[in-house]
C-alpha cells in the first residue's frame, strides 16, 4: 500500500518569519523518522529579567519657580535721631538716679534701722464702777510703757502717738492722744499715760469678773500706735506706722469693794509691728 502524495506547500504568509527562525528538527536515528513541530512563539530576548532602562532625561519635568518679589519698603521715612543734647540730659538724669539709689542702699546697709522694743511696766485700775443694768463700766486706767531704742547711730522720733485700752482686742473703751517724743541712740524712755473710761459698754463675757463685785482677775489690752521716723544727721527714713500691742495683761482686783485692780509681776514684753 502506497503513501499518499504530498500536499503542496502553503502559500507564504506573515508568519513565515516566525517559522523560519525556529530551529530545524533533529535528524532521525535508527531509520525512524523524527517528527517535530516548531514552537509558534519567538525566543525571548536576552536579559529579560533585568529592570527596564530608565527613561530619558527629558522625561522628567523640571518646575522652574519665579524669583521672590523684592522686599517691600515702608513708605514713611525713618524718624530722625534725637538731638545730642537731649540724649546727654537723659543720660545724666538716669546716672543721677542710679547714684542716689546706690548711696541710699549703702547708707541703709551701714545704719540698718532696728525696730524699737516696748514693754508694759505697770497697769492699775482705780474708781472702778460697773452698772449691770446697762452693762457699762467707768474707771481710770494708769499705764506705763518702757520704750527702748536699740539703734547705736539712729534717733527714733514718734509722731502722733495714740494710746488705747480695752477688755477685748477689737473694741477699745478709751482712747487718748499723747505728745510726740524722740529717743536718741541707745536710749530707754518711760511713757506714762492715763485713760479715762466713762460709761463704756462692756460685753457679757468681758464683764464676768465685774458682775461678782470685782472679785478675781480679768484681762486688759493696752495698745499704742504712732508714726516712727529714723534719722541721722541729714539722712532720714520715710514715715512708717508702728503698732505696739500689749494684749492679755492680767489685772487682779484687790480690796473688799472691788474698786481697784492692778497688774502684778515683772515688765511684760509687747509685740511691735513696724
């Protein structure tokens, strides 16, 4: 039985280049015809695994920004500098103030004012009369204060001294104005004064010793306020308000009728606020 005649080759087409580039089939061995079909796709190009080439330089778009505008100048002209004489005058005034402040500070360091010390030396009550009907008190308070100036170079002058006495710190029952006085350095002055109480109201708690006919002890508050000035020659401090507080002074009644009372004991130190 014979083989059929071979068919004529197909007409050339656009895929001839692909078939032409394929490798020829291997030769037959041992008399056996080898049949092979070329792969219909072309071989991949070499170095297909590498990264794609970078785009050309002209592919990047460079943005060109315009230059910044020129600075805006103020339309007004600058102020003219002050005259030289005015600047010198201001400099002299500032220098004078600085020198005066430095001199005052140095003098204060050298002198260093110290607060005077006060103590209550004595306190007596006489002609004590209490009316339970209207809770009023009439009496005479005689007090004596010791004022001590501890400064060795400064004189202390007290202006407008004002003394007061009360049975409670917040409600004085008698007030008296005393004459001004001065203390030289290292001086101790005795300040004696009398305060008259005439029908002053006394609270129920403060009048407890008086209700029993003047038996027992009650507390009295003696205070002094003044304007103090420290000076030495031409140097003087500013006026400062000074307060002397002798609070809680015990006075004991004596006698059968209870019309007199007195503070017994050594001098009592008072609090001074300056």
